[in-house]
């Protein structure tokens, strides 16, 4: 029996502007997906996932060693890019800062495949909870195929942490979704003034939130 599930997926602005291809409602897409769970994921330059919990997914399924799958998945797509976007490639570190051994694996559930690196031994199953996101940098793993049901441009409010610092942080509760039929290639922001004095304020389009319909061939 074939079922279809709908998942919420973030396509961040910099991922689209760098390496993405715009898509429309109704398109079939093939994306490498990653679970962002907060605590340093660096979403839009932020630490943590405040305000996104309602869009989280839970991926619970078997853990499969990446080197057991057909294809050269252990080779990086992009070389010499520094550390950016390498969350899926890095091993854990011990108390002295040395990398511990880890196994590159994926978790598969209901047609969705996401990477998961961990120290051995590999468990038979696990559950990952967080925001599904398109990740086109760093390691490689099997794509997830689905059909786009809805697209919403995400706009986030940001305020200076201190006046004149030039460092901005997201404003809690200031996130807006605007429905569109086509994902833009380029995203925009604007500086605004809420008061004549005080820290700076801006709003920026930080990507799109997509409802992705994925075929589930599991029994």
C-alpha cells in the first residue's frame, strides 16, 4: 500500500541563492534533507529554534550505515569550503576537544531520508526531532523526493543586540509567512525604524517554508 505524508521543510535563503533552483507549487523536487534541532544549528545565523517548534517533524525509523548504500556517499560535494554547512560531517568531540570515532549513517522514515552521525555501536532505530531543512553543502546522502503542495516566504524581524553594534538577533514572535506560487531565487530585507532612537531594526526574508508531499512505500 502506498501512502503519502506531508512534511514541513525549510529552504533557507542562502541555500537557494547559492546553489538552489527555484520551484513552484505542484513541482516534483529532489532534495537532500537535514534535521535542524537547535543548540548551535545556526538557523539564519541564530542559535536555537525558538518559535519554530510548531513546524518540527519527528523522523523515527531504522538507522542505515551510509557506506552500505549504493553510491559514493562519503565523498563531499564541495571541497575547500571551510567549516560552513558541515554539521552532517563532523564527529563528536570528547572533553579534551579530540574527535571521537563516529559512523556516518542515515535515518529513513516514511519516504524521508536524513543524515545522522554517531559514535559506534550503531543502534537499529532512532528518532530525530527538529526542523527539516534543505542542505546542499558538506556531505552527501540520498535525496528525498516529493511534490510541493504550498510555499510560504518567511520574513523575520531582527533587532540590534546593542545600539550601534551592527549585530542583529531575531525578535521573538516576529516571523511572518507569505504564500506564493513560485519560490524566489533572491531574497530581500529592509532596515526600519520603530523609534527615533535606540537599537536598529530590520526585517529580512530568510527563506521559504514548504509543505512537501512524500510518497511512503513502507508497509
